């Protein structure tokens, strides 16, 4: 049965290396979308750390593992976060989503199929690096937000991620976000370093999508297990990330996407080149 189409956007937030603030970006971006009255589902697929719920001060009683084993339905595992944010917690028990049995696939697909009518945007927090799991979760999304910092190692790893992704799927929409920047100029220089190399060696279009300046309120909110955009709505990091969210929404032209069910079908079937070919 072909996966249905919807107008639900799927945005994968990823990074070439850990420690660049990827999960914080994904979580707080979801919170800003809620401010814009968007119905948002935040899916934690960072299987190594799985800490979206911890970041927001929640404890996940059930996870996707309970769905694919038939113990719980998708709606049973969703955590109701702050301001109506819906969260799907991760689990190390789903490390091989591409190796699910047909029964497990259908449990997963059936559970998510009804959610497309209840959400507008899906944000997926993937792991960092170029492992097979991370690549699968990123490639299945309609849009990719790649987070880096001005650190040389982060720049190198961001390029490595772009290189691998571009070889796997040539029509991938990659947006670049520079986090923990000392200034706008430093962020722009970081982007230039990455895009100059990608233009020279890769046939891929990278879009500079914004930056977040270093902000002492962000680690304070993290230690308090709170969203920094909610705790500090007038701080510089919130202002920067609001600009990023606004850019996303301006690009929402109503183009039909695969939605959340289609996203998981892509992962399970590993078909990225042609979304129209996705069948169960």
C-alpha cells in the first residue's frame, strides 16, 4: 500500500560531531514553532544519548521499542511537553529500524498514520556523525538542518556529513546553522569555509540558514532542564533561533510531503531517491 501524502513537514536536525548543541537546537526550535501555533511533534532518534525528555525535565516511561513490539500504540508513548509540544522518546531497542520484520513495520506505520492529521511539523533529533542509523534518519527527511560551530573539528565533520549525504541522495535539501558563534561575522566565515569546499568538490547546494550567538542563558536553562526559548524569551539565543524558525515558515509553500508515516516508511524501506516509489 502506498504511503499517503500530506502537508506535514519533516525536518531532521543533525550534526557531523557531538557537542555542537544539536539537541538543544532541535528542542527549542520545536518550542518556537509552537509559539507560531504550529502543531509540532518532536521525535528523538538520537539513539546513543536519547536525551530530549531529559533536557525538558521529563521521564520517558514508554518508547518506540514498545510500539514495534506491540506493547503500546504510538499515542500511548507520546509525552505531552511544555506549551502543547508532543514528544516521541527514543530507545536503544530500535537501533535497527531498517531491519524490522514486516509485522513490526506495520505496527510502526499504522501507529503513525493517524498522526498526520494532528500535526504540522515533525522535528527529528538524530544522532551525530555518519553512522548508518544516523544517515538513514537524516536521508528520510524532507529537510535537513545541519548544525555546526566555528570550531575546526566541527567544520571538518560537517563537511564529511555533507559529502556522505550528497553521495546517498542527490536532491537532499541541506540547511546549515552555525551554533555557539562569537559574532555574525564568525558565523559567516564558518559558512564560507564549508561552502567553498562543497562547491569545489561536491555537486550539492548548501543553504546558509542562520546562526546562534554564544549566550550564557542557554547552559543555565539546560542545567535547569528547561527550554531556553521559554525561560529566556528575550535573550539573544532565542532571538537568533526565532529568525531561523521564521525562515523555515516563510519557505512553507504548501508542497505536499510524505508526513510522519512516510518518514518512517522511508527509513524502514531505505528508499530515498524517489519518494513516489515508497510502498509497503
